[in-house]
C-alpha cells in the first residue's frame, strides 16, 4: 500500500539508535508470531531502538495515552518549548510547574488536567528518588529491566504499556514488546493470542514467541500495520483478502468478509 518502506511518522526510537540488529526472514521463522514480524520487516523501516532521554520518553508516552500521535505530538513539542532547553533539567522544571499552566500547554493531547497532574507528580517523584532526569536516565538504561519496569509501574499514571515504551525507546532493551490498542487487536485477530486476552496476556505471548531482537521492531511495525491494513473497523481484507500481507497466516477472529461485519475478537463466537 505504501511504496516507501519508511513510515510517514517516525514511531521508533531516538536518533542515536541502540538495541540489537535483527534479520527478517519469514521462511526461517520458528513461530507464527515471528513469521508475522518477519513479514513486517519486509514492509517497513527496520530501525534499532533506544537513545531517547528516559524522562522525556516517559512524558511523551503519558501524553500519548488515550489519544493519537497527531494530537499528542504538538502537546509534547509545546511542553518542551516551554519547560525544556539544553541547560534545563526537564524533571526539575516540570516538578516546579504550575498545574494549570502545564494543562494549558498540553491541551491538544486531551485529558490535559489529568495528564498535567500525572506529569508533575512523576517529575516530583523522580527528582526525590534520583535527583535529576539524567540520573533517572542512567537507571533506566543500566538497571535490570525487571527492576526498571517494577519501579516505573509504581509511578502514578504509568501502566504496563507506558513502562514498556520507556524500556524500549529509552533503554533500548531487547525482548520488550509494548502492547497498545493496535497490537492488542491485531494479534488476537490473527489468532496468535487468545481472543479474550488482556493487554498483559498478549504481551506475554508475543515476548515468548518472538525473538528478543525483533520485539522492538515488532511493536512499532505492528502499529503501522494496524493503521494501514488491519484497522479496527475496516481491515483491508473486507474488500480484498489478497490485499493483506498476512492473509494466509490470519484466522480473522471477529472479521467476517462475507457480511462485512467486524467485532472485537473477544466478542466473536467460538468456532
């Protein structure tokens, strides 16, 4: 559908890269989940992960909760313009921010009152424990992933997907496959994860069945695949089964081309 293999929006990691290079060959995949990711590797821009500042990544991911990149990116840019700067510790700046002013700054992201409170609270907590955004960044990059994830989940407003995105995009950790709404939908629709699996259950399946070096790419490429092909309401297979590159490996759970009906996989009757 897109002649340019590089996504129109860079949804991968920081400019410096990181992580482990992976080779994508569907013919040698050990599991169906790995075969899907290998095919995504033939469709989309392959990139290494890591390199983002951890606190900035945390803020960016909080802003993206329950909204689109199109809405959250301007909010992030406005926040950095107002509270960031080369010589500014962003965590310190945000910990001292007035909540109403921050809410106004990030209003394009939606839920701005709630998100501004989360961001200020996270900044205060990180400053109290780590002393600076730089020290927090060192913690995310160098401590054991399990310990980092556990600590991130203790921060108010940080759920599993947010924690995993920080581990992936800032820490460059292999074996981390964040599950957003696209990933949750796609891998249940494919029949790789149980139809009634929650986000954490889908993550467990994918991290078990996909090699660690491919998980980061699998996350970002699955999002792109969900936007272009396997959309929530009108996946391309409704019009043309051959238009989807996953047609022969997909169980189409909850998708019924013969009637044009699409339901959440959890609501699909058992076959």
